[in-house]
């Protein structure tokens, strides 16, 4: 395995992890900001409200995007194993 190949695999792993985390992180950010604004406007000081909303949003996001996330991860893993086969030859 060359240095270039190892760096390429590492870069692809980081890109894939960012791609798979993006939907959950974006939804959590948006829901957290909305909950904070709602709490500020209504003067509600309940800390669990934001947490419950975020957890619910994460669950919905995983239900909607979960299939795509699994397919993407499996495809990436399959590509890595195929590269390992070609490197072994």
C-alpha cells in the first residue's frame, strides 16, 4: 500500500462520515435554534424541551434518511473491500 493510496482512503472515509452525519446535524441545528427562539419568546426556562424536540427530530430524520445512509455506507464498504482485493494481487 502506497502513501498516496492510504491518504486517499483516509480522505474518502472522512468525506463519507461527513456525508452520513450531515442530515442529522443540520436537522438538530435547525430544531435547536427554533427551540431556543421559542423558549426566548415565551420565557419558558425548561431545559428538557429543547432536548425532547431534538431527539424527536433526530428520530424522524433517521426514519426518513436511514435507508439512504445504510445504502451509502454499505456501498462505500464494498468499494473498500474491492480495493483491498486489487491491492492483494
